[in-house]
């Protein structure tokens, strides 16, 4: 799949936000495409004035939400068996799917929000939510929030450091620790709010 990643990044460089939209849509449907890298590169290019950063953010957000919803309905319509039978050629192996399912069963809608920041879950969370029978409105609201956090985080960061594109791989790799801590804090806040609302009822 290396040739596919190279091709998608070349398309981003040539076609800008349209290619970004397509890339993120395909990634969140379940294909092993470097959506996060595409978003970072496009946002960095926007810092030079070649592309409007708002166009980048909107294209990324729409692509991410659309792709996840397509994946959700594929999973809901065809189920786990068909997804695994057809998906292995695209990198959706039983082992990967099982890991994503385990996270979904444990965390539910929170998984959909957090999944944006984790490579495996970002590609599979829509399919898993569909095959597991998660209510569409629950999935949609979680998906909208997760996409907003993810797109906002990377567009702002890459735009800020865009003139130093060479340091972006370093920043990206080291920020996963920060993201992990932020995700833990977010989950904690959601649980606290949930428990308080439950107690109030």
C-alpha cells in the first residue's frame, strides 16, 4: 500500500483541498490511506498562502464526517461477516477489527470521539459502530464532535508551524503523548458529567 500513500500525497500537492476531501473520506471508510499526514501537509501549505486554511478545515471536516457515515451504513447494512470477507484486501483484517470492536464495546460513543486521534480506530470506528448496532444519532453526534476536535487540532498546529514543515514529523510524533493525556482527561470529564447527570435523575 506504499504506492497508494505516495499517490494520495502527490494528489494533495497537485489538487489541494479536493484531494484532501477525497483522501479523508476514503481513509475513514476504512482504507489504509494517510489521512492525518494529508491534513498536516495541506494545512502547512496553507500557511504559505497557497491555500485558504478555512477551505482546508472545511474540506477535512466534511471528508472525515462523510467517510465515517458511509462506513457506518456499510457496517450496519452488511454486518461483520461481509465487512471482514471483503475488507481484508484493504487491510481490514480480523485481528484489527477485533481490537477495534473491543474498544467500541468498552467505551461506546467515547470511542468514536477518541478514535480520530488513533490510526487503527480512525479507519475502523465507523464500520465497527455500524456492525455493533450503535444508534445512528449517537454515532453521528459523537462523530461530529470527534471530527471537529481532530481537524481543529491538526489544522491549527500545522498552520502555526507551517513555515517549518521539516519539524512537523518531529512535532507529530512527540505530540501523541500529549494527545493521549488529553484524551484521558476528556474521557474523565465526560464520565464525571455522565455520573452527575445520572445522580441528578
